[in-house]
C-alpha cells in the first residue's frame, strides 16, 4: 500500500511513525511518499481501491470547539480546496472503488455515493467502479 501525503511535515511524521519498533509489521506492507496526489495518482500503478481522507470542512454553526490536535493539524496542512478534483481523478484511476472519509455533516464529493458507512463522527462514502 502506498500512502501519499502532500504536507512535507506530515509526511515526515508518518514516515517516522513507521520507523518505530511498534510499527515493524506495517513497514513491510505500507510506505509513504510526499507528493501532490493529483500528480502521483497517474504515475503509480492503478490500484484496486483508492482511499481519500481530505481535511474535514470547518463547521461554524452549532459546533463544539475542535480538539487542540485537530486545530494544530489544520494549521499545518490547511484545507483541501481541491478535494473534488482529487476525487474525480481517483474515480478515473481506481479499478474497483473509491472510499472517502468525510465528517457526518459534510457533503459528498462529486456525485451521490453508491454506499455509505456511518459512525458517530465520520462517514465513509464508497463509490463503486466497473473494472476496466
């Protein structure tokens, strides 16, 4: 599995976490690269599944204050104004499906998802594709 992170600082943190002794089993099956996913997605072999985890949109109405970690992360990586564009590219390159992690209140990216799996705080929108 290849993880793509565009924030150099966050990519380094993810790579450092994989180098911890507790992550030894994961190191054999996952690696991270620092790149713009919109570019890298077309340069890597076509995967069966593409999982997108864009930054949740900010809520302003009836929302509790975000945890400090979430505030720091948003300050570090910013928003994802290109999430719809990345979703479109993912739908072109994925062989079987695209899974998008969204907050429960966030609108779906692109079109209405084929499947949804909802929890208390997050929802996973699943877009099925015909294998090509």
